[in-house]
C-alpha cells in the first residue's frame, strides 16, 4: 500500500501503525471466517441452573468477600438516535402534511400513536410540561390540537431537552414521587446495593463519547451528593472514552482506503469491541458489566440485585477452584488422582471439550491444564429466548481445536448452512450482557486482556459517506470475540433482570413504569 506523507502523519496521530492498517485491509479482502457452532447451550448442557438453597449460598459467598475491590463497568457511549427512529420519520412527514398516518409505514404509525396517547407516562413529560408553561403554553391544549411538531421540537431539539443529540445514559427513564431519574442515575442506585466496597465506596466506570463527557460529569456531580446521603455510600465515578487507536479504516467497494475531508483516510469507531482497551485498564477483583439501558425502577430491583450477587458468588466459587489447581500445578504436587480431578473440572465445570489422548506425555497434558486455567474468568447470566435480536450461548470450536462455551452473534454464524442454521434456531437462551468478571491471576497480577481475544471474530458492514457506499470494520465484540479465550460459565437468570430500552416506547412497558 502506497502512503503519502499526510497519510503517515494521520496514522501516527491516531496511534495506529501501518501494519495495523495493512492487516485491516487484508481483513476486508479476505473477510472473517464464520464461527463453527457445535450446538446451542441449554440448561445443564452448558448453562447452569442455580435454584433453592444454592441461591442463598452463592449470594452469601459474595457478600462475605468484603475485602475484594468491585467495579461496575457500564458502556454508556451509545447515542439514543435509534430510540427515536420512528419519531424522526414522523417529524419529517408531519412538517410536510400534518398527522397523516399514510406518510409512515403501518408499524411506525402504531408506534407514534402509542407515544402521543401515553406521553404523560414518560418520565420526561414533566420537563416538557414545565418548559411549555414557562413559555405561557399548555401541553394539554397542544395535544388536543395535535400540534405534535411543537412537542417534538421541545423533546428532540436544542431549544428543549435536545434528546436528538443525547446518549441513552442521560435520558429520563423513570418517574418517582419526588424526582425523575436518568439511566445513569439508576445505575448509581443499583450499583450502591450490590457493588459497595468495604470502605463504603461505589466504583462505577462509564465509557462515554468525548462530546458527552462534560454533560455526564455535570449530571453525576449534581446528583451524587443527594444519592450518597440517601444510601450512605461514597461514589467514585470515573470515565474513559473510546481510544482513537481502536478506530478502523474504511474502504471503498474495491477495498481501497476511503478518502474524505481533503483526501484524508476515513476512520470509523470499531464497535463495542474497542472497549476492551478500557476494560483492560481497570484494576479490580470483581467487575460487573451491564449495558446502560438495562435498568429498572427501585420497586423491581430485588431480583436484579439478588442475581448480580449470585453471579458474583458463582464467580468466586469457581475462581477458588481454579486458583487452587494452579497452585498445585505450580508446586508440582500432582498425582494420578489430582490429574484426573483437574481433567474432570475442566471438562465438566468449565465445559471445555478436548481429547486427552492427544497428549502423549503427562507433562504436555499438565501444561494444557495450566493454559486453560490461567485465564480471565467471566460468569454470564443468560435469559430464556423470547425473540430478542442478538447473540446467545453456544458450544463452538476455538482456534486451538477445543470446543468451549462462547457468546456468538448471529452475524458470526453461517445461516446458509442448514446444520448451523438449525443450531441457531434451537437456541433456548439469549445474551442480555449480564457479566461478572475476574481479570487477575492467582498471584493477584492483572491479565493482559489482549492476549485472550480472537482476532478472527471481527465484522464487516456496509455504510456510506455523503451518499457514497463504503465498507467498515468492527473489532471482535467485547463479550464475544474479545472474550473468546476466557474461562466462561453460563448461568440462567430470570427475564425480569433483562429490561432493555431499544425504542422510546419501551419505557411504557410495565417494567419501566
């Protein structure tokens, strides 16, 4: 690839090497291979069912681990644009011809009708009402007269709440008697219940877009003192942004670097897999990972808190076993019974399928044990599949020839292959992004998480720039390819713990009222 001087300077400024660019272009040309799914994970076949006395046992195990440092990691950089897609379409159509449902598709019309019929149920309604009152207007009159453009201007525009440009974390989600809460405030309340440290601190790390950092910081600083006094905690909220060095180059349809803005290369954010860099910089014993939009009001939080503690207890249970086996291996205190015990643990508890007969020498087998045990650990909650789009839990082949538990996105599966499609269709569970992690080894040293990523699990998508088609590349996803080589344990959690807000009308669901 021939580079001009300005190309070299641009690449250097982003913290990317020429080799990185060449590798990315190679990926565009060759594509990424599909994951080889062996079977869907199911209850007692890769997904553990924790019930009865076990729930209390794992919950207590976590609660008794007071000395461990806990952090709640929340990817919060996502814009709310997709939440308002139907409103944007309606806004454009309304400005042309008023409230004519034929201007939008039937589904969008139902969405719009529900939105305006139930607008008083949204947590942001009070703010809209007050803004209009300050202007000498009455919101009820505007609704009766179907002056919907005025409401949308206030909701989405800069002269009102400016939700058109806001990230999800800063949107009003839930209404309470004395005040209303944004998504990020709900994460603070939630984190205070299950992620409180021995010193009373609640550590929350938010990944945000650079342009939204000041607004997040202002909101948290404004609200945290009141929440601290209410819950008797001290918040330690930190932030990071997606690093420019994780951006990937865009190419045209012939796989040549796409140039824009004065002939410079066009780089694009590389998806949530780029956040592995941010996660890798955290220093904690236990890390809870949860999406910004998956929160509920106080009255529905009990199950969420219980299962967060249970997942953390499961993590500690298996981490103790792993650390103990690694200590035994290091001290070379292995007899035949212990070797058999470790083999069963790796096969049955960690769900790693391998062929022991491949190892001719006992030392080779023990070395294999160590490589599989000496890895970051994650416990992932899985909910029953109720038709939500996205990835799920599967047994899949990995680059070293073993079969292990993986979170696999639909785009990673060759749906044209009849057998692969059948396995996808047979999936009973869904990935809600409910993860508890351990990123330190048995000696307390942090792992370099980059070493446990599968680089062949990226994704290529078609986009456009100023109407010109291009191709973009995403890094291996944070909870699939980026954690491909982690020790993974799946646990079923109830559907009540999964309440995402993908469209604005999702906030009208009972779980958010």
